[in-house]
């Protein structure tokens, strides 16, 4: 019998959700996992249901009809995932030329690819420009000048700082122009006769505060006004990513977020193109990550469990505080365990003192739902351990 082995799941279910998502979330049917495992197990793998990817894309577009999703390729760059999203009419945003090449090979028009990494090497800019990419993000005068020197006719969009309150991973700090610097960038764009044509922001990853989008949109509209005063022609609003998926915490549904967004953009003229950059939202719920217990140990009366996939093998977000639901075939009484990966690096520790069944042992399988995003994309061959496989169903 499949048993949830994190008591936090039950604690979260007991909390009132009020504005949080009571919409039943789609998740990969566990029978697909059993079917795949009937063929044997030799290393960790991700099992992705492409129909769920398609369903999430349709739900996003139904909630915000005026906002075209541009999938953040970094979340899961598997070609089959990208092809499913192409078929659903999604656009794409990239952070590197490897992602660009992948999309071009799949037939995505370069004009529909947004280069949303705020810091790009000159070599990457030259390459992207040669392939026909038109849209590039900036968040500093230096990046504006660099892009302008490479591609004077580039269409630029300015990433501004916005509140990340209520996000599991605030992203403010590394990127995003502070309000005090916006005027200087606009003035420099006007001086260079650069086509600074849009504004973007990011509310933070796994954002559970829909009002962050309202504040971001209001700030963007204000920046549009300053751009027009400088003689620029703003015509793009990019409301970024951060759309949450359900793990062990309640989340606002995409429909609740959409109600805030749709109201905030209601008065924008039709010539303003509005896009978003969902990544996790479109792919996370579509998959299970399956790994195996390679051994256990007891030291000073403390239990340790070692998986064949740790922070270097796809589970790094656990170390950053993402609380996945963890499932097992065991049903023993729960006791504290620390969980680590298979490498010899001392940082490869996923969790400490998490309550798991006492009878888990070497050879047991571990099943982690809602892991379609930022798992295999993060994995490496560190220490010589193999990359997880990616299998799909309903392809």
C-alpha cells in the first residue's frame, strides 16, 4: 500500500484555506508509475504525463485569456514537454543559447522567444541576434548599452523590482531594477535611440500572495508613463512567473491569481502585448520522481537513510526548503530520519529529523509526486552518478 510519510501533509490539510486553492489538482495517475516499474528499476527516473502538461497550459490560458504563456524552458527542457507546449500554442522564454537552439530545432519562431536572463554574455547576445531573437530583458544601464552595441534594433523590456512577500523563494536582489534607477535607464535608452518597449517583473517563486501581481502591474503601468514622456513606445507587459503549485502548503488557484491580474490589466490598450513566464506551474504536477533507498545507518541512535538521488541528482530544491510529499510502500510507525544522497560530498543532505516509517530499508522505492519542474533540469553527473531518466506517458 502506498503510504504518505510526511505528517506535515495532514497538518496542512487541517488548515482553513479561505482564498486558497480548493480546486482539485491534477496529478499523474500512480498506476502509470506501477506500470513503468513493472519493467524493472535501475536508476532514478522522472515519469511525466504530457496530457497534464497540456491541461495546465489550457487552464492557464482559460484563466487569463489576454495573457499568452511563454514557458520558462529552464523548468524542464525535455523535448517532449516542449513539443506538447508548442502544440498548445505557448511561447517560450530562455536563459541561454542552448535553450534557444533546442527551441529552434523544434521549429519555434525566433520572434516568439524572449531572452529573459538579465545578464547575458556578449557572445550569447551575438549568437541570439544572428538567429533572429528580437526581445531581450535588461535591468541595468550596463546591460542596455551592451545589447545596444550588439543589436541596435533589439526590442528591450525592463525588469523592475516588485514585492516578493509570500513567496517561497524571493527573487528580488540578484535581478530587478530598483525604482530609483528606472529614470536613468529610460533616459539612457532615449539617448541611444534604443527600442525600450516593455516592462517585466517577477513576484518570487511559488508565490502565494496574488496581490504581488497587482503591485507589479501597477508599477509597470507607471513606468510605461515615464517611458512615453521620454519618447519611447511601450507595447509589452510581461507579468513573469511565480505561479504556485501545490505540495504541502495551500496555494491560491490560478483562477484567484487571474482575477487579480485580469482586473489590473483591464484598462490597458489592445496594442499592449501581455505575456507571462510560467515554468513550474505548467509542468510540476505532471510527474512523479522515483528513486531508491541504497542503504540505512544508525549513528549515536540517529537514523540515516541514503537515496540514489540526492541534491546533485535532482532533489536540490528540498535543500532550499521545498517540502515535497514523500511516499513509500512501508506503513510502519514513523520515527525521525535524516535523508542524504549517494555522493561522498558532506553537503549532500536533503532533510534532517523528518518523520518516516521505521521499517524503511535498503532497496525500498521512494515516490515523490509533483516533481516535473526543477528536478532533472538541476541534476548533474557529480561523483560519477548517472543522470535520472525521463519517461513520458500519453505522448
